[in-house]
C-alpha cells in the first residue's frame, strides 16, 4: 500500500489555517514517502461577501415530512464493506431508483448495495441489491429473490429505462468492477451484460470504477443509448495511505489517482451496444466523473449532457447532431467556479426554475464549497447564480452529494433538495465545523429563481443528520404529493413521506407513451400552460447522485390554478401533441406519440 499524506491536497479538505502541529504532521506523513518536497496548498476562499444575498431562512411553510422507512417495510441497510483499512470506495456509495418494475402503476424501489471485500467477508449470506414492490399504498414488500436481483456486487448507482422497447423497464447498475445490465423479462430480470457489451470499461482494459449513468437517445434513432461515468483508477493494491491528523489512515480523495474516461454505448437495436466513446468525442481520461444529467440545453432537439467531476472541471457535452459531441463547458461557464477553480462536483440536477425557457444546473460540491447553480443567460452561456438564488450561505458548509429539483410544496415552482454527509468519520477532530453525519437540506423555490431555506421547518425527522448520498422522489402513496428517499452510506435509507394536504392545491399527471422503441419518451419536452404561467419539463434519466427518480408519470402542481389552459408535448424524434383546454385538474392523462 502506498503512503501519502494530505499535505498535497489540503485544498480538498479545506483545512484552513491548520495548527502548527497538524501542519507538521501532514508534512511528516508525506515525507515518509521518501520522495519530493511537500507543497502546501491554500484552501479556496468563498466569502459571503462574494455572494451578498440574504439566506431566505425562516420563511414559513406548511410542508412537513415524516420518516417512514421501517413502517413502510424497508429493512435495507447499506453495506459498504468497511473493515478498518478505509479503502476509498467505502465512503462513496450508494444510489437508488424509483420505477414501476411490474407495470401495476405504483412506483417500486431499487436500493443499490455494496458487498464485502474479498478476504474480509462477514457471516451469513453476502449482501445483495434489494428490490421492494410498492403494494399501492406506500408500503413495500421485498421481492428481490423472485425478481432475480439477489446479485452481490460492489454496487454504486442505477439508471432505469426500457432499452429494448418491449414495454418494461430495464436496470443498469454501476459498480466497482464490472457493471451489470439487467433485462426485464416480465417482472424478472436477466443479466445480459456480456452479450450487450456494456461492462463500463474501455475495450480490453481492466474493470473500471463506475459511478453515475444515464439512458438517452443521443442519435435520435429511437433506441436508447447509455452514458456511463467513471471515477478514478483504483484497486485494493493501489489504495493510498492518506491522513488528516498525521497519524491515522483516512479515506483518500481523488487527487492522488488517475482519472478514468466515461463511456458512451450506442444501442444497435439488436440487444447489443457499440462503444463509441472516442468517435463521439466524449473520451475524457482526466474526468473523475460522479454525476450526469441529460437535457436539451440549446433547444435544437438533440440531447446534451452535463457531467459533474470531482476536483476536475465539469463537462458540458453539446450534441452536434451528427453522432458526436463537443465539450463547451469552459466557454459556457460551467467548468469552474467564478475564480476559475475546479470544485469537487458530486450530484447534478437540471430544471427550468422560472418557466422562461432557461435551464439551471445544480451541482453538489465538497465541504466549504457552495452548491453551484449555473443558470442560462444566453445561447450556450451560463452564470453561477447560487448567491442571487439565496443558496450559497446555507450550502457553504455541508458536503453535498445528491441534488434534486422537485415541487414538494405543490405551488408550481421547482424546489431543491440535497443529501449531505462527509466522507471521513473523524473529520470533526481536525475541522470543528464539520461532522460525518449532516442534515439534508430543502430549499423552496418561488418561481423567480430564488429559494428559501426551510430545512429546519419541515419536521424533526428531516432535520436529523445522516451520511446522505443519493436522493430520489416519487408519489409512493398516490395522494398527489411527492415523497423523497435519501440513501445513507453504511446505514438505513430515510423515506420521507410528504404530509402536505394536496387537497388545497391543484395538480395534473401526464403519462407519456412514446412510439416504439423509445417507449419512455426520453428526450421529450413538455410544456404545461396555466393562468399562472408555464412549466417546462425535459424527460431525462440520470440526475441526483448515483440515483434516478421515477420517470413516468410527470406530476405538475398548479398552485391555485383551477385548470390547465393547454399542454404541448414535443416528442424526441419530431412531432408534437397539443391539448387545448381547459383541461380539468386532479387526473392522470395518458399522452401517446403517434408515428
């Protein structure tokens, strides 16, 4: 095992003004390598003056969450394999996905699990992935075995879509090691990874450490393709000794490791995929990618990709429309922070916050790095407006993994939820303002691009600290409001049931049925018009952190609007469906693509 102190990446840990003893300890640790002289890096300074806005905290809300994981039947506990040596992957996972695996109309839940490390096995049966069937009322039963998902891998994340066009959702699991493609064969899954050719590593290369992933139809041929994020080149043999106190081993951070390129797989329609990473222009060995989201940022009809990278610049892949992408992140203004520094990006989410046709990209970052909110200010041009949105002051301290836009208070405006938690259990010993467990956060949007921090006002259960990672949402109990689940590294997930009375708000659900083979209508754009304005939604997989919320149906909360004036669906391969109103609220409408 190689040995390395944290002096070379103090900026990542942000040990601002360490004591002389700690400074000496870090230097001593790196000097033990017997190599080059240590170089101390100063931490980036994010002053509140640079984001001179009020935090928006303390504003009232009727929204309340109750934690119901256990009473709902979720007995899952995430296994990270930790056995005392602090191998790097242990603190990174894991994700979850809401989707309707059996087609009964209720969102089911997949929880991604790690496993034991070879040579450090526990007792009993090895940990596996877990699938919970929704009984229709927000209670779940474990159907892992009957669904064929008792699969023991060191799992990271999941993305779900119907890649083979047969009408049921399939699962792609990312992992430390070979990833897994699970084809849904009538509510039972079959491992088709090898025949499909989507293990996640470069052809002929060793198994990669994959993280986020997303289905998309990048070439608009109808068949869903697959984009897979890879993190760093790590093995148990190359695990590095890192320390924050100069003595004990800590979890390493990615500066010490070489990056690993993401992969793009083209679906040829036969059940097989071709690795087109290089020819499509998305080869990026410097990446260290964790999160990915899909949207059509330039409104040209072709799906683009935003990729969040850890300690490296972010990527924004503009789809050129000829089978290739161009990385425009630097000139678009989403690669770095406002001072030209790469932050430690984790999860990513995309939404139109104002209904004006401008996308905002939220990226969760490391502790002492505020959440980024890159907001569109022109064609392929963004500006970080986290400060103007009243997000910076509240997000400067936590280490944020999962980020998600959803309308939790049913006022017709996207809100923002984040899952927080540190990577190092002993961080409080050297950073007094940091803890391993951290409370999640909820920011309510007002439709102008600004938010109010109501994290401490929505129930005691929500305010409890956890080692949060992914965040996903679905209406689990069919009561018309969105509930949320947060994954917990090394612990039990938190299922927050939304107790808001939806009877006081209007809503409509649109269930999209795309033409074969893109039955999920990935890439569709939906506009809903009411007297209060317009809501815009892009149907895209990925987002959050290693996780995916339910894709279908789309829930639109309308505030006090009595009806929908009209809605428009622009389908991914061209063509529109227009429904003129008034359309009564409080119903689910199925909208079919006709070709």
